[in-house]
C-alpha cells in the first residue's frame, strides 16, 4: 500500500509540473495525465517500504466498510451535482469548464483581462486534474474529488503503519479521519463541493507524515502539493520548513527547500499569466529565507557553539510576531491586482490593529472546531492525551508534528486579522471551518502517536506489576 500511495502522490506532482509548462502554450496534451501516473507508479516501485504489522481482520473489515461507504456517498455527490456554493461554482467549476474545452491559458477566459475571473491566483492543480480526466472519460471528471479523499485516507494509514502504531489504534484513527463531518457533509469545504480544501488537507497530512517518520520524499511531496493546492499553501510550506529548522532536521530542511524552490519557479510564470503581469521575484523571497536557514544549519555543524536548541526554540516562538512584521513589510509587494492574496495584503498596514479581531476568532474556533463538531473530536483528543500523560507522569514525544499543527492552526487567524470584510462574523462562519479542516490530518497523526505512547507506557506498567518478586512462588520459574 505504501508504494501505491507514494506513486499516486508522485504522479500528481509530476502531472502538475509538466502541466504548468504546457498550459502556458498550446495546451496540455491528453496523453500527459496517464503518462505522468505511469511514471509515478513505476518510480514508486523502487521505494523502500516499512514492514507491515497486520491488524485483526474484523477491524480492517469494519474500517473499510466505513471508508467505502463514505467513498460511495462522495462519488454520488460529486457526479450528481456541481459545486454547491458560490466560490466553488464561480472559481472551480468555471476553470474546469474552460480547461476541459481547451487546456491552455491562451483563451479569452484566462487571457482577456476584462473577463471576470474569480480567484485568479489560485493554483490550477485540482481544476487541471478534473478537466484532463473529463477529456479522457466524459462525465467522470469529478470522480477526482472522491479519489483525493481516498488518497488522503491512504496517506494516514500508511504513515501510521510506517510509524508502527498499534494495529487497532491505526485502524481507529484512519476511520476517524475518514468520517470527519466537514469532509462528508454537504457544504463548502466538503470533498465533493469543488473547493480546494481536501487536496490541501492531503498536502498538510503528507508533510506531517514526512515530519513524523523523517520521510524526506513525503516531506518534499507535501510541500510541493501545498503550493500547488491553494495560495495559503505557501505559508504552510514555510511553517513546515521552520519546524525542520527548529528540530535541526537537516535532510528534511534541505530537500524541503529544494522542493519549495522548484515549485515556486514552476508556478510563478503560470500565476503571473493568470494575473496578467510579469513574473515577480517577490515569490522567491521565502525560498531565499529557507536557503539561508539551510546554510545556517550547515555552518553550525562546523561550529556547534552557534547552534543551541534554546535559540532555535526562541526563534520558532517568535514566528507569529515576525510574521506580522513581515506582512507589514512585504504587504505592498503583493497588494496589486485582484488575486485572493492581494485582497488581504491590502490590509497589511492594519495588521496590528486587526489583533482586536482575535477574541471573535477564538470564539469561532471553539464554536466550529469543538461545539458544533464540524471536525468531530479532532481538537479534543490531543488535549485528552496530554491530560492523561500529565496525570501519569509520562513524557510524550513527536514534537515536530505538534509544532507544525500548532503553527498551522495559529496561521488560520491571519485572514481574520487582515479581514477585508466588514462583517467579521460572516467571514468567520464561512471561512474558519474550511481553514481548520486543513489541519485535521496532522492533528490526528499527532494524536495517534501520543495515544500509542500512552498504550506502550501502560503495557510497561502492567508488565512491571506482574514481574514476580524474590520471595514469590514464581521466582524460581523466573530464575530458570
């Protein structure tokens, strides 16, 4: 299963990379999609996989019954109706329609500046996938949406298998991700709604799996997919690199920087064409920052005194504050045009004044993340695990995923600090559940790791209690 999941992730990245070159010219050839997937699966056959720890048949059967039931429901929803909300219809469906007719940007919808084009700075990964499948198999293009969902479930299951999580716990966590209400219920952000939330969730989950298992290939694929999924993916990718830097994960930081660099240079010409401007070097600033971080870790390897864990943690803790400063400094560079990023960057001057919106944001996190159960028990399980660990005196590990998830959830406050909408409550109600959905996968991976540690600690305590003492009637058996 690990080879299949890795092959599919690699295939999507290969398809998107080639499509970004062809879509600016004569168009994406119909043969590129099957060829890219053939290359991806072939390369993945060389990937070294972890040993599988089998779970009970009844547990696997129950989990697959739940997942397949959800998949059938999503399949029906994706094929029977178009996008159900304004953003999905005006942005996603319109792009799919024109790319299906002619998979190139050299057509009036994209090339004419006066034509209404909703969210022109959105990466075209999902619309291009759906359009190219539609060209090969008419009426079945939207099947891509539930298949992205199945790939997400495969990433979660495979990551936990490689981590050697207890089999029953692995099955339970995989099923928990599969039935997250915000993924399945009709509405904006759901798998079949035409939004890009599920594919960005796939990207953040893949990146978190790379951090959890020190899997360099998955970490790089996750960063690439984050940039290819939605505009906020660039910020998420920088957070992942910040975690790798703070944890001194040199190999992850280096390959992540390479992935970010290549992806930025592949996507920027397409983004510039969609916004009717020349390619901007401002998009490479995050790459320069990441490159300097990589260089720094290389230097401190030769001079260990310059590298202290305390200094890296202090720098990481300052990331949100430094982010606000960076927004005020870099905001004018991104404020031109009608892209989604530009709409928020025009509010950069009021970034610190926008901190007054944080109480309403935190209330929204409680309402949509916990009390309404839009995310199920996603946000509750880690706190429960921490409480049990603290009560039992157990130290929990896997801080890389913890920091990534914390920084990611913190990043969801930025659109509300820079909110361009006068009705803040409406903005929170319509956007916050979708932003929180991006972090369901990383948080469940963290929960699985922590719950596994608690189970291991409980087994050790139970074993210690049953070891016979020196005067026990079983001590002779122990000595023998």
